[in-house]
C-alpha cells in the first residue's frame, strides 16, 4: 500500500483553530472523494503546542503508485490542490511505503 503524507502550514493571518476547522470540516470532504482512496487521516497540531513549521498532517492511502497518480490527476485532485493552496502557506508531500510495526 502507498501512503501520501502531506505536511501543511496555515496561511498567514489564519489562526490554528481556523486551520483545524478548515482541514476537518471543509477540506476532508474533498479528499474523501479521491478515486481509489483506501484510508484518509488528518491530524492537526494541538492548541497547547508551541508554533511549529507545520500545522497539519494529511495521510492518504492508495493500493499502488498508479492509483495515487490517477487520484492526483483527477478533477478531485485538482480541486483538493487548489483548496490547499488557498489555505496553506507551505506544503510538503511525501510518497511513502508503509511498514506497520505495531497495530
């Protein structure tokens, strides 16, 4: 299984709480529509944590790299990218192969 991990920093002027609300309530419905998606998690920085380089971690699982590429190139992928660019000042994407150690 392939996992796309996206790290995002909120855009300037957006509070951490606004970013968390956007990620969970507005952005996640887009991600749920990716063709071929198997699992989807969003983790946001807790309010009691000091400011860091990133405010959220977005994890999306796909069967293989071809399924991931198809999803990202789809209309949903374009919509998700545009939405993220409108709300994040910095984004890093990691294409990973997951190794489960404890489950």
